[in-house]
């Protein structure tokens, strides 16, 4: 891990937490909590110079360490947030490419619900292709009475 002095650590953590202040469990105690968190690991580092360090080497280790403690609710929340941020934007790029196929100039006035349905169908087309189209059609027709008109009267 990169070593930081206490002032730089507190400054970075408070800046990061400012954007999420409304979501934090106890935003009033953020400064004291981060100070305590820093002190906890700086003391462990000093006492364990000869042994293997107990300072977490990753965000996941830090999260596991904070998870059992009730003293660091804000830190736990922010670590969880950091662990859920994707490392790349590839999934976002794929979603935008999918939208480009579905929402064209001709279909620009599509509702959000329909758009979500079409995107899910496009992304999971292997599952859709494995379904029986006749049973899907019968289920769709059975949903509303007016859809009975969709049946071809000549086919029966």
C-alpha cells in the first residue's frame, strides 16, 4: 500500500466522502472515524515492523477488517462503494452499443419499460431463441381479451 501521512489521508478520504455525504450512516463523525482508522493501522504498522504487517494490502482486506467493527460505519460504507466500482468501462460501452442497435431514428420514441425489455432480450437472445414461440404467442394472447383478434381464424 502507498504510505500517506495522516493529513493527506484525511484530506483524500474527506474529499471522497463529500460526494456521498447524504448516503453515509453518520456523516457528522466522518473526520473522527477516519482519524481513528488511520491511527489504528499506523499503530499496527509500528508494532509489527518485525512480523508480517497487519495493514491490509487491498480494499477487500480492509473491508473484511472493518466489517466486524461497529466503530467504522462510514468507512465500511465507502469501502463497499469502492469495491463495487467497475475496474473498466467495458460493460458500459457494451450497453451503449446494444442501445445503438435497439434505439434507432425510427424507434426514437420508445418507452423506458419497452427499451429495458428490448435490451434484456437482445443481451439474452440465446435464451429467447431456445423458447417455444407457439407457447409464447399463446401466453401473450391470453393476457388480454382484445389480443384474441391476433389469432388467425383460417388456421383453426
